[in-house]
């Protein structure tokens, strides 16, 4: 994490094309780290950060789904706009926290 960056929320989640990992919201960015775990000894390792989006690049945030609920966001990347969807426990909480973090980042 960078200097002055604070972790606001973190949760184990799933992304369809990347698999299991941890979604992290800070006061500066959204990141998804791939993880690998073993049930036998409850070991969980962070492998690599595969998504790292500054909050000022997030264009839209929403939630979707009836059975498989997901928090989603569209972000500006070097290859154009890209949409990310994550299966998290509380989609409404994540939606509100991401929107609040974006507003807080804009007001800095």
C-alpha cells in the first residue's frame, strides 16, 4: 500500500474468469488479489494482484443478480472501459462503501 492509503474494506470473493481471491477497497483504489488455499491446514496465500484500479478511474458502480449477487464496476483502462463483477457477501454494503470512497477521493 502507498503512503497515506488506508484499507476500508476487504473480503474473500470470486470473479468468474479469475476464480477465488480477495477484493480490497482502500481510500485510493480497488484491488483484486488471487489467492490459493489448502483446507487441510487452513493456509491461504496471496499470489498476485491482478486488478488494481485507482478510484478516479471508476466510472460506474452497481449491483446485480437475484441468486448469484455481484457488485460491479466499470473502470477506465489503457485498453478502454472494462467491467468487473465480483461475488461478495453484502453487495449493498460494497456498493455504498465504493461510492463513498469515490466521493471521498474526489474531495481530497
